[in-house]
C-alpha cells in the first residue's frame, strides 16, 4: 500500500542517519518529521524490531568487526 511505501522510505532515511551520521536520535526524529522523539522510537521499534539506539550500536559493532 501507499502507507507501506512511505514507511519504508522513512525507515531507509532513519537507518542512513543513524549509521552514517552522529546526529542524536531526537534530531533524526525531527529531520524525518516526527514531533515527538518517543513516537519515532516506537515507530522505529515496530518496523525494525529494535530501538534506534540498539540499531546504531549494532551497526557500529558490525562496522568495527570488518
């Protein structure tokens, strides 16, 4: 559906910002149009199965293992 495509695009940008920048989670949320960082965290967790903080940590661990 159209909503699924929008959510996929938001998640792509969120993951890029979390992996490739040092922006805070609050700033990432604001950049993507979320007024409340807590709502962004819930949205991200529902889509990915982990919090943005955990995703960023896991991504950094994978990058440093290479």
